[in-house]
């Protein structure tokens, strides 16, 4: 009987997974059609028929296939019934290898924006007030301490002044408000609001091209590989996809111990056996420092011993777990099209909505009525394109 029940459950799950996949493909097709229609309008005046146009078509196809990979990955998670987590062992992380497409070639890479420090989460909105996300701010300071040489100033204060909503508040010690930017040889106003793209960093005081693009001799990647404006809104970082420097910065901000060696261990572990939840992360955290004599173990009124070091470990573990997560919603797709000497890149930032099978089943049940026009065609939003650009 138990085996029969299990078979029925497996069959039901397989049926739901098939339904999810079919509906998801329909939703993805509608999104891609609208997205690429807008893109075609923008690009039609930029490219004439020839190598440029064929390369652009190939890049467009690469982005569409990459979105299909992300959709397929989500459907597989639903079918397996496993806890949802995203890592670089997932199929989407492989991207699309160089593939012939008519007379051109296409390829695509996919990276996780939740594996980066979200600059737009340095301030959190609580009601009508902006509240500083102090742990994330410290993580950003720790990141720049790892990246910059001794004679370079930490640009964190300037980033905070660029983001805060009030130009009349007190300027950060090493920051800059509107008067600084309007006094430049080529003046422009301070943003005083959320950033729209990561390249906006190049407008901020202290962010030089050398700092932004990194030093290849030190194996530094551009800041766009560590920082984002499309990450988790609370500033949490996906430990499975974050780079070593980001992991070290977040743990340093949570524990006071910025250890690249420890971050490397976590980085390697995530690529061999991804974290399905955050419980395993505690074993990698550094031990708390020895407490002063005045804070050493004492007994409570009922005779229990209280070890300040254990209390500190618990605090650090809880704080670290608040700053990490294991799943992701936003991904960057870079689709390349190549024809002759021409290379066109389409870069898109897409939000992948977590699947709710109940919503998809309801939409599928009404699909016939929708096609007949007797029901409102309001499907669940499978993907949302947050930003995109064409680079030649």
C-alpha cells in the first residue's frame, strides 16, 4: 500500500511538473516576444542588414536560450521536490557554449546578482524613513579594504552620500554631496537616490577607472563582478555563488574577523557541495576572541554557568546567517552574437519569479477561457526584465 501511495504521489508530482513546464514555456514565450519586440524597435535604426544585423540576431537568440535555461532549472527544482537553492553546479551556470546559428555564432553566460553586495540595500526603507544597513555598510568597507592599496581612500562614504535621499544631511567624513559634483569641471548633480546601474559607480567621487576595472596582475575583476544594484533588497548574499572577497567581507562585518582563507574554504565547499540551507555555515565561522577577565564565565542565580564566548558565538552565527541566503531571483545574462569581425553583446538583468504550482495550475485551468477571450489574460509573471542594453 505504501508503495502504491508513493507511486501515486510521484505520478501526481510528475503531472504537476509537466504542467508547470508547459505553462512556464508559454509565459516565457510571451515575455521574450515582448522583450525582443522592444529591442528590435531600438536596434532597427542602429543596424543595417549585414554582419552587424546577423550578429545582433545571434545575440538575441543567445539571451532567449539563456532565459530558457533558467526556466528549465526552476522546473527541475519543482519536479525534484528538493529545497530551492541556486549554485554554480546548476545547469544555468553552464551558460550557452559557442554555437553556430545560420551564418553567425552565439554564446551566453549567466551570473547570479544575489551573489554580490547590493549597493541599493545600504539604506533600508522603513515607512517613510531611510535606515542605514550598518552590517552591509561595514561589509562594503571590508571589501574595499581587501581590494584597494594602502594609499587609496575607501570610497564607501562617497557611495553612501550618492545614495542617500537628503542632500541637506550631514556629509559623510570622506563623502561628497551635490556641491562637490556641481563644482567639477563638467558638473552633474549628486544622485541622492537608488542607483540604476553598476556603471554609475564611475560617477562617484573616489571611484577611478583603475579601481572600477581592477588590476589584472592581481587577478582583480571589475567591480561589477562583486557589487550590484539588482541584489537582495535586504542586502543578503547567496553564499553558493559569491566570490571569496564578498564572503570574507560579509563574514568580517558579522564577526569582526575578515579572513580570506576562511572565505576560500566556504567558496570551495559551495562548489563541491552547495549549501541547501545556512545551518552548515556555522562550522566555518572563526572562534570568538577570548573575553576579558571581567566577562569570563559566571553562574546565574539557578547555578547555570554562562560563557560569554559561547554567547558571542551564538550572536555571530545568527548575524552571519541574517546576511546570507542560498537561493536567488535575479540573474545577469550576457548574450554574444558573432559574425565575421563583428561582436554584439546584449546584457539583460532578469528577475526569475519563484514557482507557485497552485497559481500555475489555476492559470492553466483557465487557459481555454483566456484563449476564447472570456477571462482576463493575467498570468503569473515568470520573468521580469529589470534592465537591458546592447553593446557593440
